[in-house]
C-alpha cells in the first residue's frame, strides 16, 4: 500500500482540474467556425476551474463537512 500525503493529493487534484480548464479554454480559442461549440467549451473550462477552486479552498470544504452537506 502506498501512503500519500493528503495535502499533496488535494493539491494534485486541484492542479489537474486547473490544467483541464486551461485545455478547454485552448480548444475554445481554436474553435472559429462554431460559436455554440466554442461556448460549450468555455462552459466546461469554467466548470473545471470552479472545481479547482472548491478543492483548493479547504475552509469551505470543512464548512460543508461540518454541516453534513
């Protein structure tokens, strides 16, 4: 069994989601023909960026856990 530091694991997840957001933004920049597709890609980027912020904000996560949400 491999032991990982919990803080590093959370940081790694945040970085992956941030990188995913950047990737979707890059795809949206490349999309020049279909405005609807570009908007969907930007929405996906925003979704992954918000996930990265939620995971990065330990206080908010702790608040949700304490309230059983």
